[in-house]
C-alpha cells in the first residue's frame, strides 16, 4: 500500500468520524450520556497521550499531570470570565484583579503556555532525579500547586478555594474532538521527528544516548515542558466541559486515573492511550454506574452493590491488568490503516516504523 | 605538537579510598591503533570514562587534538584524599558532559553492549544524526525540515551499506546475533563521525572466528574512516596483531608501554599477568 493511499484513507476515516459525530449531535438530545462520555473521553485521551509522551516515549516516570491540568484549567477560567460576571464570581475578592476577558481559543493556548512555564521551573530541580524519585517529586509538586492555588492570599487571582464559573464554553462535542485531535496529532508528529527519536533513545539507554551526542538535560526538559503544555490544554478543555472548576478537583487520584489509562492502553502506544481512555470513561461514567446504586431484582437485593463499590471493581481490574496483561491493549504497537490493510491482505509487516492513523 | 590526537596527562581518579587510576599519562597519535590492557580491575574502563566525560577526574587533564577538553584540580573533600604528585599543576575545572565530548569527535562503545533495544538497526544509526540537526523543536515537529530529514536517512543508509549491515536494516537491534550487535555498536559510534574511536572490549564474548572478523573490521574502518583507535581488549591475539602500541595498566598504574614485542617480553607485564588467565 502506498503512503499516499494510506494518508487518503486516514483523512477519510477522520472525516467520517467527524461527520458521524455531527449527525449524532443533530439526532440525539444533547443531555445524552453518550456526549458526556465522548467529550470527557477526548479530553482524557489528550492528557493520557501527553503523559505517554513522558512515561512511554522518554522514560521519565512523572506523576504531575493533574497539577499541570489544574494550572491550565485555572488559566482558562481566570482569563475568560466575562468582565460583567466577575463581581459575581469573585464575590469575596471585590471582583478580582483581572478586568478583561480573552477569546476562549486564545485562553486555551495561553493555558498550555502557562502550564509549560510551570513545568520548566519545576523541571529545573526535579529532572535531575530518576525513576521513582522523579515520580515522587512530581507528585509532590502537583500537590503543592494545588495547595497554592487554593491559598487565600491569591484570592484576587484564583478565587481562593471557591469555584470559578460563568466562563464561556463550547457545547459541541465536535469542538472537543477537533481540539484534542489536533493536539494529539502534534504529539505524534513530535514523536516521529528527530526529537522523538532522541526521546526514545533516552528511554532505551540514557548512557548510550548521551554517548551519541544527545544532551540529556535539554531533551528531558523539552519532553517535560511539551507534555505539560498539552496537559495544560487538556485542563482548559476539562474546565470548559465541566463549566466550573475548583482546585480540590485535581487531586492525585486524577493522575492515577490517567496513569491507569496509559497502562491499560500500553505504555508507548499513542493509539492505545486513545482507545483505553474512551474505554475507561465509558466504563467508569456509564456502564459500571449501576455498581454504585442498590439494585433489587424480584424482591432480592443484590449484595455488595452500594456507593463506592465501583472503585472496588476498578481496583480488581487494575490488579488483573498489572498481573496478567502488563503490555496493555496495544503494547508499544500502533493502530494504523497500514496494519489493518496488512492484516486483511495477510502480508507480513516488514515496515516496523510506527505510523499512526487516528 | 598536534601529532597526538589524544593526550592524557597525570590523570588520577579516586573513588573514596580506592585509587582506580593513578597518575596516568598516555598519548595516542593520529592514525594509530593503540591498546590499553591489564588484568581485571586495573582501571581501564575508568580511564575511558574520564576521557569521555562520564567522571570528572580527581586530578589531571585530557587533551584532544591539542585542545584541553577535561581538567580538574583536587578540591574540597578530594583535596584531603588526594595524595598524588602534581597537586598544584591543574587549577581549572573543565568537566564537559559525554554528549559534548561526542560532539568534539570522540566516539565510544561499551563493555556490555548498550544498543537502543526497542529500535531497529536503522533507527539505532539514525539517532547519531540528531546532534547535527539544524532544525529546532518547532520546525522538526511540524516536519518542515524535509530535506534535512531525508539527508539524515540517506547518511544512515550510506553508513549501513559501507559496514555491510543493510541486510538487517529493519531488524530489531536485539534480535541480531552477538557479533553483529558488536558491529552495530561500532557502526553507531562511527555515525557520530568521530576522529577518535574508543572501543571498550570489542571482542568480549566472541568466538575465534568472530574475533578474526572483528580484527579485519577494525583495521578496515581505521583506513576507510581515517580514524585513530584506542581500545581496551583482553584477547591477546587481537591486541598483538593490530596494535601499533600498547599501554599496560595494573592497579591503576601504568607498568609498561611500547610496541607489542616490547610489551610482550617486559618482565613486569608477565608478572602482572602471572596467575591470571590470559584468555579471560
């Protein structure tokens, strides 16, 4: 199969997906659970891929994703609340200190940049650490960010521990798909570039990578900042989706959810992360909801089903995955048009260069 | 004197109370193949690590093509430990990271093969091109550096062809037989376009036939790539056959140096190796 045909099929598939979403939106009431799942799935796919860039492709085990999402979400909220709404939102802080509002798209990009700046500063000390120590340090910094954003003294800027709300948001599921899709495409392009090859070299063997002329500190910093930039953007999208934000939302539990998505999808597989994020959201928000409410069938009360049981089931699933399916859904492979084509025509897959057709 | 490509001057390396390399002086001239031999634990790999910037030495300096690339003076805690001579001679700290040394033109291989395991042979070679990139993060991400990318790939393919590795181009690096993995590691080092190549036990674990092939291979790349080669090796057949000069290290000290014939008949070398199996 030619490269060109492959590209055309990929584009056609993406167009078809968007068309289906467009039609669904016209036919199904917008309150449907389906749209909740799709929007949240797209947002989580982006943040999972950004985490995969660090954990799967650069070999930096970082757990700071929720912190950078928080920075992105707050930046978006703070910059976009309309001026006439500010006295309302910042009621304890005399309307806050910022008295302007930006266009949502501009605010999303700035959200990413601010998260990137935070990452750069945190990365200066933290990226000297390796493996588990890096994970602990990034997790700690994420918690510090959360605490600082709730600090009363910063109230005029962040509204303290109160909600940020009344900011504009896009309701269409198409917006979330396009925004997340563009960002994921950028990450894929980065991974397929010469920088991506350097990241993978660092992941495979730091000592050898350095001996090949790769500046470790510089490249680790790039990976960390880029990953956080996209985490910031996904935080802004999450803020948009939820219509109100509060720092206490972005607990470390959120990072673990994302890590779970990455592990289920396969560490080092972009498409794996995308697929598993939708799976995860569908299961946790929709299909497994029934586990949390009591159920009576013909006078018989089904045992164990009560609030919180869903988490128990999830924990068991995680344990099963970690014990028996360590590779996740995709391992380090990618789902692509070419692979399916080769599978159908039964041709051996000789070209092992990762290509992606999301 | 720009004759010598590499010059190691009074290099001492201490780890706590252990003196791994003790006042080492050596020179490698352009176009030579020079070997560093010695019993296990003599400090050979430590010397390599000092030259390539992995450790800053406790004292001493390293020159590459007449330019000082590594220098250290014993300071602080090290000053109390350091008991050697030439104490006041070095008063700067020049401690580049290994990637800077590679960019200067010193490439190395490792004692235990360190290939990029999850990548193909071609990708292993291609990584060396990264340090010569002119694109930045944005142009590379947006794939605006098409010409450069094509040149990188062509260059890697050219090298694979010269080193007769193009038949395994798309194999995973770790799926190669041992001898080929060694050869790939040398190829990867050559991809950085060095003028000095450091080989750390290139024949370790090879059978006699593979060793013979390697001997020919090392001689060939020296001529084809106009290289100077400095290597650590235990296979005495290989060392005696291709070395122009040999340095012998024992307990961190240089005990003998000269042509293979001189070294072979040196009583100090014989006593250092006595009771130690020569063929590993």
